């Protein structure tokens, strides 16, 4: 059975809300994606696979996670094993260090998503663009050079990759191509600099 869920991605936008990572931060992000998500009725949070229902514990865990380490957020209305309290579940995943084989596999998947044809590096985004947004270390890459950038980047310098070419993300945050999904890359140099303590 196909699960009905909404997925979001975020990187370095905590300043937009004037706060760090906590439950309110996550809930507000989900609302940006879909105002109909019943975040106030959700009791179950899965953070990197750990199950929480206590708001204090949820906030305590989230506050140890810099916004730049959050890879994905999504809501699912599916009841896991019929025991989840409230209305559905919210999932939060953080970036983890990938081995070289995983990096290469995900980079191949990412490259396959970029199919638009641009005639110059200064060209504006195509009206009927099918390419997702590309972020590297939290910085948006111009649509006209996204594919070339992916081809040029050295996989050995990549800490982690997140590829979402199936579900839309808010265009209000990432621009018109967000409707096509989002590809995120964290480089080892920038990631290690910004995250002195890395949870494995």
C-alpha cells in the first residue's frame, strides 16, 4: 500500500524563524509544506529512527542537532503497527557519513535527475524546467550549471548526499524548481568545520 506522506528538506534556514532546532521549528516547516498537516495532533516523532512521544525529550534531542545537519523531515498519516498515539507520525533524519560506494551510487542517481538543456551558464531557469534544486553545503547552485557542477565535484570530497526527486519541497523557500525535488550535498571540509562534534 502506498503511504501518503509529505516530505521536506531543510539546511541552514533557522534564521528565518529566529530559533534553533526544536519541535516548534519542525512543526512550522511541515506547515510550510502543507497547512493541512495536523502537527498539533501528532504525538509520535521518529528522530534518526529513535521513537519519542514526550515533548521535553523531543526538544532535548532536537536541540543537539544543528539545522545544517538535518537531511529530511516528513509527515506520515500511516499508523505504524497500530500503536502510534495521536494522528500519524513525524520523521526527522540527519545526514550521516557515507562510504565511497554509497556516495557514487547516490551521485549517479542525482545526475540522472538533471535533464534540462541550457545554452549558457547565465541562462535563467527554464519555464518548464524538470530539474530539482541543487544545494551544496547549504548554498543554492544556479540551475544552468547544476548538472555541470555535479559532474565536476570529486566524490572523495563528499561527506553525505540526499536525493529527493520524487516529492516536492516548498517553492517559497527554494524557488520554482523545488516542485521537482531537492538534491543536497555536504562536503567533508565544510561539514567538519561546521560540526565539531559528529554523531555517527
